C-alpha cells in the first residue's frame, strides 16, 4: 500500500480460530519513506583522441558538437576530455600545439571515444593505443571514428566482421589493408550500435549529429545543426562528392533542378518530367545527373524522400499515410518497404527511437 510519498508494508500471518484459517494482521508495521526528488542523468563522458599530426578540423568537429555547443548550459549532457594517444609533444595541423587533459587512463571512464582521422594510412598505430581502445570497448564505451580514424579502430581489432566506412579516396587502400572489414563505400556514416564510422571529414558532422539524435532526440540535434548552419540530415552517400567531370554549362541548371526536386518530393518526379524540366534528352539528362550526384535520379529521389519522411516522423505526429503522401511515397506500404530496404527498420520503430 502506498500513501503519499511513503510505501507501507503490512506483514500478515495465519491464525487458527474455530478450526478455520483466518488472515489476521500482526502488529508489525514496517514503514519505508521514499523521498521524491528530481534526478538527472549523468552526462555522457566523451573522450576525443589527440596524436602528433592531429587532424585539426575533425578534432574540432567533436569538440564543437559535444562541448562548445553546450556552453552556458547549467547541466550539459556531455563532458569532453582530450586524450593523448601517444607520449611526447603533440602538434596539430596548422602549427598548433595540443595540450591534452591526460593520457590513455582517461579512456577508463569514457562512455564515448572519438578518433579523428589518422595522420597517414601507412603510419602504424601504437600498440599501447590499440590495446587501450580495445579495453575501453570491452568496458562498454561507444567507439567512433571520423574519416581515416577507421584505420585506428581497425588496428585495435574493433572492426573485424563489422561494417565500416572512411573517405572515398582511402577506400581501396583501407579494403586492402583490412580485408576482414565489411567496407561500405557509398555512405556518409555507418552505425553498428557500439561502433560508428564516418566517411570524409565533413561527414563527421553528420555522424556527430546522428549521435546527439540517438542520445537526446531530434530537437537537440536540429538545434546544434542550426547553430552550425548545416542541414540536420544529408541525403545520399559520399559517391555524390567524388570528383567527376561535369559540364560547366549545365551545372547551374542542374543545381536549380535539385533545389526544385527537394521542394517537390510529393510530386511526379519521373525521368521524363525531370529531363523535360532540365531541357535535355532523357539519356543525356540521366548521364549528367549521374555524373554530378553519383546516383540515378530515382536513387536520389528515394534518398531525399526517406530523409524527409524521417524528419516528419521525428518532429510531427502525422499518421503513416500522411507522411507517405507528404514525402512522395504515396502509401504507407511503400513507405515501409523503403524503410526496410534502405534503413533496415520500420517507420514505427524509427519514430519510437528518435521522436520526442
């Protein structure tokens, strides 16, 4: 029995009266007062690795998203520590000197460990660093790499049999050096739950925002994205950023078309209609579109529609049919099909995980 803020336990026993069993309350009364008070979750302890030749931009991404973005917050959800991955003086790109908050012992308390891009693919990862990262993962820390930082996680034995990615320029070298890793070439990041890897440097922003979305929900991630003046989601994969020859006379027209397509996801975006709007023959349009984006128009449209559907699931209470119509999928069944095929989940589970 509970009264107010207290729990009452009444211990009962048996008594035999007139040949019958009766439940009678003993006089023992145990009262336990359960005080009510607001409790807050402890902050995520983020450890960002530093090394000689540190990639300054990628290091800055982690510090900005998990540290500076929360400055002034009386109860920030993250604390950030810079960890020396090797002994001696540490110099970052651009002539900066790095003074870490401590050595590898800081990994013992970290809940998330972030590895910025490694200095060179052929540079050996120190054994002590690899062992410390493996130990942190065994203790339950979430491991994250940005760009070439995947080489460090692979050297620690954390990517064997896992899906992972890195910058497209490093794809062939990475696959050759680490054949046991299931390499994903055309993605901005890979989320394997407790191990996450991102593609090129700026894809680290996408991955860090994804982590905030996982931890705190879409509103928090969107607020940081707004402060950084970057989109909360980017559709497509890194193939769209691979250098390709694009005719200069058609690039401006194609950019305008892409903007119109993003604003018209609920309309007919067939190849015939798009090619007519671009003023090109269908075959010419298909070739130029693929050269510019790394995808066919149908693949690009599906990726953008999925991203828009995700936004609606996270930020609205619209029903599945309304979301399907608004994002251009037409029906909830088609929406679920593409979620299963592209995201390996369902719209309902996605909303349960990310919506607030």
